C-alpha cells in the first residue's frame, strides 16, 4: 500500500523504514518542523522527569548529569527505546499516552514529588492536570516547538489529487488537524477522505470529523497502527 506519513522528519524516517520492511510504499511529507525554543532548563532539583514525545529527547542533553540520571517516564515503547539509545538508562515506560503515563507514574512513584515535564509549546493539559491533582509538583520546561507547515508540499498535493494515497498514519491530534486544514485549503479534502485514516488513539481521530474510512489502533502504539494497516492490506 502507498502510505502517507506526515510526522516530523526524524520520526517519519524511522516509520518509513518500517513501512518499507513490511512491503508498503511510504510517502514522507512532514507537516511540522520541531525547533528548540531556547528556553533554559530549570535549575531546581526534581525527583523524576516526564517526556510525552520523542521530540523532547534532544533537549535532555542540556540537563546536568544529576538530572539525566533521574527516573525518566515515557509514554510508550518507542519513546522509551529512543531515550535508551540516547544514553538515558533510567527509563520507565508508561501506558501509551499522556493519561496512561500519569497512571503509570502514580503506581510506581507515589506522590508527593517534584516532576519536570520536558514539553512542547503546543501541549494538552495532561499529564500535568491529573498529576498536580494527585499531589505532585509539576514544572513544565517548554523546550521545543512543533511549527506547522503553511501549505501542503506540492508532491503530496499531486499524490492526493491523483488519489494515489491508500492510507494515512496519524500520530497526534494536532498533526491530523493540520493535514485536514491544509488539504481543505488546497482543495483535496475529498481526495484525502478516499484514503484510510489510521489513528493512534480516539483523541487523534477526533481531529478528523466525517472521515469516511477511520481506523483507530487497538492501543496507542505504532505496533498497533502497523497491525491495523496490515488488516487493511488483507481486505
């Protein structure tokens, strides 16, 4: 199948390699560029670190050795693996998304405690909201920003116009909303709807109202998205 991947380039490259290994043809067209904000890291001491995206990993190099040795809670298997590959060994894997991450942290690291969330500029209330309510002190370090594209890449617009895309992988609510908005602006929203929309979670799917072919992964992880894609391929 010809599969569209719109996530930022570092993640998109890894996903494309995986798709090729499964016999698919990826079209990589990142619709967001991840950039550091330049905000300095907090200087106070913490008991643990939270990351809700692999986009936070480069920023961790700016922390001192004491902070990097703290327990680092990640939402899923992929982010946890990338953290370890970056040399961060005290990594704890959460429940696949921000809510699961908060629940996992509460079970293994009971409150109270001081937590550092290495976050992006555009972020959701979770996991900070539920962790703060549970008695943790959560400090957000806005270390990176995902800057959206202003228009569809010409190659992607052409592929959609010719209805060459058979499936789209959606990893976040925001990136799905950006694709939908840019496709509508480019006049190819109907063509986008002809593709199967494979979403990481119900929250991601909410960014695609009215999509004719919407598939939600059985759990919030790339493995589940690949399983959903394989099931489509067998139809």
